[in-house]
C-alpha cells in the first residue's frame, strides 16, 4: 500500500481518535461522578437496562446496520459512473438519497416510539392486575424506559448524520458529537451534587431527562454540519422507490438481522444480569465503560474511518489498496490495544478503585467491577479487530457474511450466558457473562477472517503475524514489570500509586517496543508525520 493511502487513513483515524479521546475522558469524569452519586445498586442496574433499549435502536437504525447499508450506496452515488464526472450533480443525487432514507427512518422510529410508549402506559395502568405494584426495581425501570425512548429518534438521526459526514470525509463533527452528550450528563450530575436530599431514584431519573435533552442537541448539531457540508437535511417524500433507496433497504434488511441478533443478545445479557442479582447489570455496565476507553478511542476510530475508506477503494476496484489498508490498520490498532489490554488486566483493581470508589460506591462494588474488567481486558484485541473486519464486508455491500457470523456467536453467547447465571455462585455470575462475551468475540474474529479469505483470497494479514507477535511480547514484558512493581506501592495514596504504575507501564512498553518493534515504530511515526 502506498504511503499516501496509509497516511490518509492514519490522519483521519488520529482526527477521530483525538475527539473520541476527549469524549472518553469526559465520559470517565461522568462515570466517576455517577458512581459516587448513584452507586452500583438497584438504581444503576435499572438505568443500565433502560439505557440499553435506545442504544440497541442506535445500533440497528443509526451507526450500526443503517450506516453499514447506507454508506457504500451513498459513496457510489457521490462518485457516479466515473471519478471525472460532474461533482455537483452527483452531490445533489446523494443529497436526495440521504433525505429520502432519513425521512423513512425517522418516520419508522417515531412510530416505534409511539407504540412502545402506549404499551408502557398500559403496563402502568394495569400494574395492579399484573402484580407489579410492589416491584420497585421494575417500576423504576419502566419509568426510565419511558423517559429514554424518544432518545432513540434523536440519537439515530444524529448517527445518520455521522454516516453522511464520514462519507464526505468530514470526521471532526461526527467525532465531536458524543462530547455533547457528556457535557449535558456531567452538567446534570454536577447539579444533583448540590441537592443531597434527592433520593437515588430521583437522581437517576434526572440523569435520564438530561440524556433525552442531549440527544436533541446532538441531532441538531449533526444536521447543521450536514447543511454546512452541502446536504441540507429535510424531510423528503419523493424518491422512495429510487434504485439507490431500494438498495439501501435491501442491504439494511440483511444488516439489521445481524445487528438485531447482536443487539437482542446484548439485551438478553442485560436481562440475565438483571436476573442474576440486583447489582449485576450495573456492575457490568461500569466495567464495560472502563473497557470502552481504549476501545472507543482506537477501535471505534479505525472502524469509523475504514468503512468509507474501504467503500471508496472497492468502488474503484482497488482491492490491493483495500488489503493494504486492512493490514496497516490492524497493526496500528494492535500496537495500542495489546498494551491497553495487559495494563487493564493487571491494574483492574487499582483502575476501578481510583475511577469509581467513593460515596455510594464502596469497596465491595470495586471488587465486583474489577473482576469483570479483568476479563473484558483479555478480549480487548478481539473487540478492536471486529471493528476493523466488519467494514471489509459492508464496504462490498456484503451484509450476509457478518449476519452469519453474528448468528453463530449469538447462539453460543446465549447458551454460555444462561449457563453462567444458572451454574455460578451469585458473586461470580457477572464474571461468567463477561467470559462468554470475550469467547464469542474471539470466535467472531476467527470466522470473519476465514470468510474474508474465502471471499477475496489473501488479505495481506500474514505479513502482520511477525509484528503482532513482537507487539504481544512487548505488552507481556510490560505486564511483568507492572506485576513486579505493584508491591512497591502498597500503602501509597491510590491515585499516586496508579499514576506511578501507569508511568512504569508506558516506559516498559516503549522500551520493549524500541527493541522489538523498531521498524513498526519508525513506520508509524513516519505516517503520523505525513499527515
């Protein structure tokens, strides 16, 4: 692959990663505040389940299946029959496609929200007949779900705007968008801190209301950036049967089955955690958000950039360029993911204690979260790889292969999760759920690579085996240094201890990389310099 292509991917990835890093840091501040103000009990568990529902819709109708179905068709419409064709004409055709699809999606989501709200009203009205009058946790969950359901419309509209802007090569606005949610979330938590008399259920409901308002702000911001980019978002009731729109919906039908299976399985995970113990869903949510810090900054950044990149390369018939993009991206991704995984595994108790412990979040909750975090850390590389491999298929309008892989892993995950809840002691059920997630992520990566080779022949990943092995050795040496250094900081202030251990880990990995990965480090720095 040429240096220009590699540099372009890294440039966009660094752009997305920088704004995503800001969002994750803000999210970390948010979680530190929420853990102390809400804790890891019944209220947080109810909120985690309620928030999973609009997030499931976001994956189905926003940045998940819809984006995967829409971006390749949108990219092809932008390009037209030849790169030299009239750009303005193709931009207008792409705008008509975007408006038609957006209108249909928003109307569909609005209908779903209205039906769901009506159903929940019936549940509340007949709660006595249904025997729900004394189930405080379920009542709180229903109240939170009712508050957060309209958020589905806002976040899916915003996610659609992200897909349009990313296809146009404008990654900054879509990467900054999650920061708006964190600003609102942190703001409401800061406000709550001035009212200690509020009950926990009152606090968490105010958080849900702030999230709803943040969704409206996010959608408005992305729609404004679409307008600036030359595609004004407005409702359009024409062109619904055009070839491009029909292609999007054909792709969406298959992609939604795969994404829907994954999201229903995720919802099943939440329900099983909800049933495993009163606190399990909240504990798993805290652990996932710590894992999301490196995964969101690096894995999501690569996944965001690779879909339009692959789509553009495949549209031009440049399979060799796509192979090069995949190979270089995997190496760059793992250069960060492997040490992050080892570091989180070794320092899970220290990280959890510093980030969460205090106020309503006690030492027992720290132990529970750190156990799940250590398991999730093992799967960090697999989670990141999946975000690079799935766009390979979506960019070729192949929605069926990720669907097959999703269905396979969903079935395995469901069985393992049920076994974990039934067979493990209560204190370890949430750890069993995390183990199941990691095993399925590993299986999913292996299957995606196998099917990609069957579809496209060689992927160029064999050349990455040597560098990846050396990266793993460097990360393990870093982990050994952390294990050796931990006893030196017993009795030291926990924040200072964590800072010192992180510094030791960074130094150890940098030193090992300079010895084992000198060529890869030079190449990465050279690409970064060519931005």
